[in-house]
């Protein structure tokens, strides 16, 4: 049971504001990912929660208790560092039990918790090794073990998987999520990797420029991004963006002659936002196009530049309406067509119903969010 | 083409290195060889002369010589001052490098240390003599140890700063999360990890103190005279006892040489000890 509450947190170094008036509540037992590009303030925010960084304003509460000015070690939080930060002169067992010994925990308790952690992490037999004698994956486990033995109410992870190779990372991702469910603590996870965030987190907090852009479940954030930045940051390959005037003719909605099939509710929404007749940005994810047999009025003509085969999908990159467009083709459905593609081929695409977003050109806000 | 140019470059650098080595080793060989010659052979400049232990016997066992006591004095002063210097320097380096403090304090301490280190020793020696004489401490071990501490501290501080700052910030923060007070962090995390640098710096400080001449000449008395000063006393008004001087110099080289050999392997290891991954 540990709810973390951040109230109008701000942090600046001199004149540079890193975090600007940020509010966030992380529920007990929740797994939250802080995601954002470099310099978005996500690591700083984690260090602020840990107490390793002072804040310029605001308060931090843990289960209603104000911990803003409490020492990092008294916050009942444990952190796993990106570099692992293992003590090189101590053995695996010493590394993992150091915090307990600093608290003068009874020896029997220390031993019991160490044994548990060694079993959970499969580190049995490595107790006496020094970090220098371990592989990268094992070091990562020791770093986790160091946090686990403390049985904290909040786990803080600072990009703990970024030093692992791709295969190990995918496996550790699952294990980490499993561990979270098993331990029942609150976890806050910093990453710049959207796949990590999407696959592991209950909720994603997307940061940019020290401000929260959107908070929501992975599905939420993917399906209805709050703004242009969120739409572009989440999703790989990136969302396609086209710019032009939005026009309406009866029930038909068009951007630059491209037909946008829309439900009544969506039409109403856009009408209400006053965006009909104005220049807007259109965002369509690569998988949300339908490939037509022939051109029709309102389809998008894509001239193929490159074809990327990834196994299940094919990414087709090309030019349309003066913009770079990426199309995702499912080989199970469009296998034959995908085989016949070559550089220079022209494909005719149609957006599918309601699977597109309109963004305000100035504010970047999504106008089609329901 | 490139092979020939490369070998020309190597020839040049080899000559440079060997020339430099000769500059250092030449006088050493000359002194060492003199230590095993009779006075008359040294004066006549014979290169190959009969071998003798006489200079060492005179130096160590003659009634006129106190050289063993002088060596002991050197050892006492150098050991004590090195211990004090290294403890202060390491703690100060940790404080300056890793604890929160206003920048101006950090830079004024380091700036003062640098300034102090740049001034020649002899600038201070006169006033130190007066100060110690005034309070009756002239000629004591305390005077020698205290001045050696003061004199070597800046250098030790700068060296230990580089070792402490080389420790990854994450490690310090991890220790903080694990519940380390500043004291516990210093003794349990910082000290073991800078051990290599500590040994290297200690070796260097010991050598500086051991080979100091100017301070010891001014502040020591007959009882506390250190080896370098004692060696100088063999150059007397009517007779320069080259043989004994050479023997004394040879003997006082031994601890310094040993420490350099031990210390230099630790400089390299000390730099690697902080690696995170």
C-alpha cells in the first residue's frame, strides 16, 4: 500500500526550468512508466521522488505523509539505477544486504530476505562473486535484488533495461512485470523506450519539456493521443502527418481531396471545434490505411520508395501529397500484394473510418479526441 | 614509405626517451658507484676502482656518524606526516567533491591550496623557523611533521580529488538510498574504492617528505636531523667526505624506490577501481 502524490512539483537549475508545476498521483500497487525523449525531465522526476534531487517548489506525499524534506533512505523507496551502481568491492550477497545492515536489521531476518531474493532472481550460487565477475544480465539482477530485499513500498526504476541486449531485454521485461505483480509494491519506471512502457505499464505518463503531455493506459494513449507530440512519440513506425485545409461537403469530410470516412459524432465534434474550413494537421497511423485496387476520388496515391520486411509485417515507405508516408501491410492479409511491390510502384490508399486524428496547427491539441 | 617515416619517428622518440633516462640514471649510477670506492679513487676520478664496503661501515658504525638515527628520524617524520596528510586530504576531497556546499567555498579552498602549492618552500621556511623558535618547538618532531603536513596537503588534496570525483555519482546516490550517513558513506564506500589512489598518493607524499631538505635543514636539531640533512653535513669546511655522502645517498634511495615501484602499480589500478559497468 503506497500511493505517491506529487503536488505542483517544479525544479529549476538557475534560469533553466526542468520540471514545471507538475501534478501526478500514482495509485497504490500501480506500475507507472515515465516516458519521454531525452531532456524531458523524466529521470529528474524519478530522482525527485527518490529524494536525490531537491525541488524548487511543491510537495511529495507518500500515503498521505509529506516526505518532501525527508532523507532518501527514510522514504521507504528502493531504486534500481541505469548503471546498476553496484558496490564493486562487495560480493553479491553484501551488495544485496547492505541496506538492511545499515539499518541494523537482525541477522536472521537479513539472511531470510537474502535467501528469498536469491531464489526469486535465480542468483543462487553467485552470492560470493564480485560484480566484476558477473555478466550484464546478472548484474542487472543483483541491482534488482538490492531493491527487493528492502521490501520497499515503492520501487523506482531508472532505465534498468537499457544496458541489456535486445533478447535479454524482452525477457527481463516480462520478469520485471511478473515480479511487480508478485511483490505488490508500487513501481515507477523511467524509460525512453515506448515499447517497454507500452508492454509493462498500467499507466503511462508522457513527459516533454518538463510538462506532462498525457497520462493514460497504453491503449488510451495509443488510440486517442491528447496532442500531436503524443501521437508522434508513441507508435512505431511513427504516425503519418499531412497538412491542409479541412473541408466538408454534406457527410463527406476531406483534407486536400483525401476522403476521411467519419462517424456522425466525429463530424459534430469537428464542427463544434470550428476546424472545418481551417488548415489542420491530419494524423494517420501506418496500419490504418486500406489499400485499394484502383484509384478513386479521394484516395491517396503513394509512390513506393522502400520496402522493409520485418517478418509478420511489411513497412512500405514512400511519398504522397509531398509528405513521407509509411504504410504497414499485414502479410497474412495482403501477402500477395506485398510480394509484388517494387520501388516506384503506386499504391492507392484510403483512410479507414474514424481511425485518424485531427490536430490544431498552432496548439497541437487533438480535436478528434473522444 | 610509411614504414620508413615511422621508423624515423621511432628513432627520434627512442633517442628522446633514452636521453631523458640517461639524464636521470647517469648521476644515480655515478653516486652509487662512488659509494663503493675509496675516497682517493673518487678524488682522482677513476671510473674502475677497487671495491670497498668501507663507506657504509663508516656511515653506519663509526662513532662520528649518527646515520642510523637520522634514517629513523626521516622514517618517523615521513610516516607521521604522510598518515596525517592522507587522512585529511581524503576526507577533504570527499567533502569538496561529493557533499553539498556553496560553490564559492569549494573554489576558495581549492584555489587557496593551488596558490599555496605554487609558492616556493623557502618563502615559508624563515617565518616557520621564527614561529617555532618563539614557542620553543624548534628542533622537535612536531615542528617537522606539522610543516610537512602543511606543505604536502595541497598536492595530496588535488590527487585525492581526482580519485574521489572518478567514483560514479550513481554509486554515491545508491549508498544514500541504502541509508548511508556521510560518515558511513566515507568509510564503507569511498575509502575502499579509492584505496588504489590512496596508496599511490601516500607513496608520493612519503617520498616528498622523505626527500625534503629545505624545511628539515631549518627546523631540525641534532636529535631530529633527517637523512638528507645528515648527508649534507658530510661536506665539511676542510674535507668533503664524498664516499660517505654517496653511501648515505644510496641508502636513503631505498625506501623511495620501493615505494615508487609499489605505488605506480596502484596508480593504474586505482584509476580502474571506480568503473561501473
